[in-house]
C-alpha cells in the first residue's frame, strides 16, 4: 500500500474532471492524507486466499425479454437539458 | 402533544381513516399546517407542494367514500428524501448540480407508494448526494435536530428523520449507504430500517455507492415500519441487483413470531469511544430482552475496526464512477464561462459540486487509479468478505445482533469540521451495509441533556420479518416515541 505523499492532487483532479482552486488543492491534500493514513490500517489484515466481495448478494446474468417499450417523450427527455434546440441538446463545438 | 393527528403512527391513523372519523384531507391539512409552523426552525424540507398533496388526499377520500380504499397507507402523507424521483417534482440531491432538475419519472418505490394510495409529501433535505452524517453538507441549508435546534439531526437522511420527529410527515423514506437511515433515526427518536441489499428496488434513486445503497422507511413505531416496508419491497426488473425472494406479511409476523430469541452482543461495538449514557440505555434494552426470556450471548465481529476504512475506499470508488454522469451536458448545472467541451466538464463539476462531494470523488478516483487499484480497492473488497463472514459466523449462534446505533447522541452543528471525525460517526452502522444485512434503529432512551438514543438490531439476510418481530417486542412495550420535541 502506498504512502499518502503519493497523492498527486493535480493528476487525480484531472482524471476526475474537476477544476480545483489552489486553496481546495491544499485543503483536500491534507484531509485526504488523514483519511488515507486511517485506511492504511487495512494493511494489517491477512487477506491471503480471500475472495473479493463486489456485492453482498451477487445476481448474475439478468436477462430481459427483447421487447420494445415506450420510453420518455422527447419533451420529457429534454426537459432538464441545459441548452436545447430542434429536439437536440446543444453542446460546445467538439471538432476542430 | 401526542394527541395531535400529525404525531400519530400510521397504524392509528389508518384505523381513524377507515372508520371515517377523519379524512385524508383533514390529516394532510394538519401535517401541512404543522410544517408551515415549525419548518422555519427545523428546515427539514427542500420544497413541498401543498396543492399537489391536497389533491392526492382528496382523491384518497373519494376512493374511500366509494368503498375502494387501497389499505393502511391510503391517505397517509409520506415525505420523500430528495434523492428519490417523483414525477413532476424537483429532485435536487441537495446539490447545486441538480438545483433545477425536475423528475421526468417516478422511482419504483414512489410508484409503489402511489399504488398503495399514500399522499406523496415534500422533498426532504440531505447531505449533498447523501454524502455525510449531519445534513451540514446540504448545498441549501442545514436541517436541525427537533430535540435541540443547536444539534444536527444526523445524516445523510437528516431531513427524513427530523421531519418525522417534528410532526411534518406521518412517515418518510430515506436511503442508507453507510448508516444514512439508522444514524439520523437514532438521533431523532424515530424508527429507521435499512432493508437487506436487493430487497427494495433502487430504480429512480440517485446513485451514490451502488453496492451499498438501499431505500428504507422512517416511522414512529416498528409496526409502522412493517406496514411501510410491505408497500415498497419486491423484485423489479429495472434494478438488476433486485433480488427475487418470497415476501412475507411483515405486519402479521409481528404477532406470529414470538421468540424467545438468541441475541448476540458484539464486544467490538461496546468499547472505546462509546458514550456511557448510550451504553447504559442500550444495556437496559438488552436487559429487557433478557426479562422476556431471550438468551443473550457474547459474539465477536473481529474485523469491525476495519469497517470505516473499507467503506471509504469502496463507497468513494463507486461514487467517483456514479457521479461521472454529472458533466453539464444532458442535465444538471452547466458552467456559463467554459471555453470548450473539456473546460465545460471541469468548470461545471467545479461549480456544481460542494466540498464533501469533491473530496469523495477525488479519493475514489485515487483508489481506483492505475497503480493503486490492488493496494486499495481490491484489498478493501477482500476485507469486506471477512467483515461479511464475521456476521454470517455469528448467525450460526444467534438470531440477531444488538448494538448501539451511534457512539454518541446528536452533536452540535459545526462540531465535526474534520472529515475523518465525521466519517468515524458511522462506525457501528457501516458493517451492515458492507455485509448487505438488514438493520433497524429503535428509540431506547434519552441522554441527561434530553437527546434521543437509539439501539441497532441487525438481522439475517432477507429475514426482515424476524428482525421486525424482535424489534417490535421491545418497541411495543416502550413509549419513547411518544416523547415528542417541544417546538
């Protein structure tokens, strides 16, 4: 397990797509170092041969009949869009 | 105070409605009037729609007059945590990100409550995206504890617990990822049930940590919890983690399942950090079970101390993935001053999320990032297996486990500014989510300062009927819930 100093806040914020202010970076780095130090305790546990648990009661292979069902109307689907025009969501230019 | 309609349990009100002693419109008006009187101080609601509630109540009265009552919940006003979708109503998660979002559809639990005739009432405050233990992380306002307005109501479902305690609803729904139903229930003197993972559909619940989240009821009595649970359970093909299991009659089980039970007391939950008054109140409840002839046995859950660490790896990892959908494109907050599409993601998320949500996304992104996945996430999932195994081993010997719900009664607003101190509040409730078990908090006393204390009963997977019967054996013989706050 790593030591908390490894936490490169710029790299992580970039992966998370969140712009942080310098104040937030300083504050979060210190707070997360605290939390990670606490989490280091997990190193003490012997997990040799232990299977990981992703879900307490895993449900596998949930199939649904391939039947068309009515969904939201265009009006309902676009109701919460920040910007829309002609039944489409407007976004900034994505090609150069 | 207890004679007021707005302070009565569902079971009593259902009888009054059925006998036509009262109407749903009268009951709903009483709840609305109470809310308008006290919510300025309690601040449990993000919003409510009185015209809509009264229209639902009038429809309920018309059904009953025509002899077509839908049962015990028909005409009962039920508040909904503001992470559960109700068609045409706001759905904010107490976040700026969703401040203007309006639900285009009903959550499955909402639809089920409507099918049962309930009056869907109001949107209840929470810690932003259900991340927190005090409701102080709401982007809008902090909900107050009705028993002491300087104290927190707990969280994240603080609005759901406080509204019920204050008489602003007859029951409420919340969601529980690491204790978010049971902890505020304990702090506000109400019953709070987190069902077994997979028993209640999460379709229409805003996702926080998908392997842990469950929806559950807040009520005044265990009997009411049985009534409300009955209405919301069941397999749902729109939630792929929904479990197919036989659903018993929970309310009938309160009478048919009589014990005496074998109850386990895990020493790890009664150690350092437990407030002496909380310990004493829970011990008195244990003594009551003993007086009923129950066998009280010590059990051990040796991996308890790792619960908080495992939780904050798994929950943050899952939240960093779930919350990636809030990108300012299809819905939610969009930054007004972005230069291009990538800048739009960064700025929309920076402006839309509050500090705790950002912290958790950052932590979750870190533990999942290349080079750290095995050390953190995979190891946490393995320790999770051991925590779950601890409980299953204990259930070879006992029917249920009794613990305090929280280490202390409600704390003052602002008292836990350090995130780690706040995370440690959930030490007794987290294991239940990691193991996927049902857990219920039941009022069991008050501190010398007049603050409520709750005990937690932890049951076996999908055995809510037994858990409720055990909880009811105590609850039906005590009347802590009748001690309503002075507001």
